[in-house]
């Protein structure tokens, strides 16, 4: 049974997260040893904090569960696309649609509304929804840029079990952090010792 933790694990950003917000989003659900997970978007307050730290929302947004759920859903679709790219497999059409929908959801002008009593008027969507939609569009566009840009060939999954984070590979490094690299090297050393007579 997986236990979900609320506190942040103290991991440094994986390589590439500073350049690609979508990579940071994909890595906001972290698998730890012992079947534990950390979800940096687990509550509306955490989702708001995550968006605020990346300049995608103001501090005082009253984030609702529906908005946090949309952010977590986009994260899973982006993770699916990153996994497909890293493994050289076809992408799920639903994941591609979800990213495209997020990019096109943000209106560029106040929309026409119609009230049965007062008639037509133009208005922007609810401010919180507009902020979240803008953040989702920004993250989806960044994921699209990463998947189609020059960094796409360097996108890889962390090579340390059970880590589920993604990174942009530089040189031979296949781990998202020193912690994961140390764990992978220790596992290899243990396997060599166990195999020796």
C-alpha cells in the first residue's frame, strides 16, 4: 500500500527543470523508497504554492480543489508524453489532446455571455479559473516546446528505482539527483557482491 506524504522531500530540481516548467510539473509527484510518495500538488494550497513559486499565479489566489485536480490531471498527461518520448513509444492520443486543449483553453479576449434577463455582455471567466487556465496553457506550451525542440533527445527518466522523475540528460548522467545516483551505484555494488562466490 502506498503512503502519500505531504511534506516536500528536499530534492534538488532535476536537470532541466529550471529551463522547462513542464519538467518541474512532471516531477511534482515523487516516488520514494518504501512505497511512499510525495505530491507537491496534493492540496489546493500546495498547488497554489507550486504555481506561485514558478510565477504562474499570485500568492493570494483562492485555489479550489477543481483547479488543483486540473493541474494534477495535466501533470499525468505530460508525464505520459514524456514517458512515450523517453522510451521511443507512440504517444497516447488522449495525452496529446489534453495538452492541446490546455493550450487552446485560454481566451484572448472577454467572451460573449448571455443573460436571459439583461441580454448579451462580454466578460472574462472567473478570475481564479482564468489564472489556472493560463498556468495550464503555459505548462502545456512548455511541454510541447520541450517535446519538439532541441532538448527532446536528452529527455530521459531517472535511472534509479523507484524514482519516477524526468530530467534532461547531460553527458552520461542518468539520475535526477545525487541521492538517486548514489542509490543506483550502491545497488550495483551490492548486486556485484551478492553475485561473487
